[in-house]
C-alpha cells in the first residue's frame, strides 16, 4: 500500500515578502523567531485552479498570503 501525502505548501510572510515551503523545509520555530508569520497552508494545485478560473480576485488571493489578517 502506497501512502500519499498531499502536496501542501506552508506560506510565511514578512514585510510583504513570502516564503513558500514544503513540509520538509518548514521549520516554524526558526521562521517565527526571525519575524516570519504563517499566513496560509495551501494545496498549490487547487490554489492555482481557483486563481485561473476566476473564482476569486487574484490580488485578493495574493493579499491573503502576503499579509497577515488582523
């Protein structure tokens, strides 16, 4: 039996810049100590599909991952 792990990306933001990290790359304690904030966890395929098909305004989608909501 083959176990598949969904290809999630963990998004961290700092001063309008983002880091998109895999589960193997994300080291939350280090990132948060450097001032990065976790803003989203996404399935990249679904996220791109939503953006491309106009289900949500692309600039709103980018705002969601670049800036922490209050």
